[in-house]
C-alpha cells in the first residue's frame, strides 16, 4: 500500500534554504601549487676565476678568487655556502674598484680541502642588486688537486704524518732560577750585615762617676746595719758580710788582693806596707773574732756584733785619705799678665 506524502511537506522541503556543510565536514580541496620563486639571472660584463695554488696538501688553505666586471649601478654580494662537502669555508674578502663606465669587484674566498685527489670546490652564488630589481649570479666550482701530507715513500718507511704531532716540551735556556737564587743570597747577606751592625752599633752608655771609697764602704756598712742580722739570729751571716766589707776596703785602700788572703796572709801583707793610722791590734782582734764565728761556730753577743760594726766605721775614719785633686795639664795656657 503506497503512503501519500502531504503536499505541505513537499513545499517546505523545496523552499528551505541550502545550508553548506561545516569546513571540517567538507572534503579537503587540493591546495594550489606555489609559484616557482626564481630570481632572474644576470651576467657580468667580464668574469675571471682562478684557484691559487692549484695543488695543495690536505688541510692547507687555498684561495678561490673571482673577479667580476659589471655596470657601476650593479652591486655583487657573495652568499656564504651552507653545504661545502669536503671543503671548509674559512673567510672571504671583497674589494670594489669603480672605473669611468664600469666597476670591478674582486672576491677572495679562503677554503681548505679534506679529500685527496682532484676535487671540485663548491659553486659560489651571488646576490646582485640592480636598478631593475634583485638578480642572481653563480660561478660553477673549480677543480683543486689535493695531495697527501705523507711523502711518496711513506708506505715503505712507515713515516708518520708531518703536520700532526703531539705536543713536545722544548727546553728554553733561562737565567730566572739563577737570578732568583742570587737575589735570595743577597737578601740573606744584607740581613746578616744589618744584624751585625745592630748588635755592634755604638751605644750611648751614661757613665756614672764612681763614688769615693769611703762613701761606698759607709753605704755598705749602713745597709748591713739596717738589716739587723744579729737580732734575727743570723750572727754568722753578719760576720761574713762585715768581713767582706772590711777586707774589700783594705784591699782597695792599700792595693792588694785582700779578699783572697787568709787571716795570717792579710796581716802579713799589711805589715809590709806603709799604713799610717791603721789600728793593727784592733784589726787583729776583729779578724780572729770573725774567724771564730764563721768557721768555729762560736757565738757572739749583740754587744760584740755592735762593737764589730763600729770598728768598721772607725777603720775608715783612721785610715782613709782622700786622693789629691787632678793636676792641670802642662799644655794648659798660663794666665796672661796685663
């Protein structure tokens, strides 16, 4: 049984606007092929190309020289090659010289090759600025003969490469060590000389005039008296000190070694000298008493010690004679008589 479609539905379908499918639902259209971006070539008025030297050893640099003669309103710039193969691009120089009607531009490109035999250097491309717009120019590569660094008989002799050697220590004569040692020795000698000078330098010593014999002896007796050794039970020490003071005075007063003499030698030496005012008996009694206390361990009372000390003072009073004043020099000028 056939179903009938209402007339209204048919009319709505026919009147509906056409809606395009979304972009993601559409079939991808083929992209138009890009136009070939080619730059018009230009030819110089004159071209000169040479490789110097024609034969090089592997790794050694050579010069690829291109000389272009062109209109003065043209400017050539070298495009540095990106892919050089067995060659290494080192550097380039550009020099332009203008003439009356044309200009000459010289390019010198330094390269080095790392393949043996006859190899072709890479082509050089140039960008050319002209009044008509940018142009291009290229120079095909030139052939270079690359030789080995080994000599011809290297295989037979087993020679090493000439240009690849490990670092070697090269001795260089230098006087630096000798000069350093000499400088150290000179500094040491200078320091030693300064030390000797400092140790032996003249020193200003203030000379204190020596007190007279009687004054010095009285000062020694006063110091012994102030210590009061007998009252402290040191009678033996008291007589030792007093005997040294008296003997020292006698030895300096009469000019002999009284401190080194025994008691008998002391008295014998004094009897042989002129000793006016010397109380010989009292001195003999003092010497005997001192020997008994010092060597025989005899005891002495406080009065005996006081009398012995008083004898020391009296000995100075009776025997000391002040020295005569220094006489004037014979060269002293006599006073003038007016």
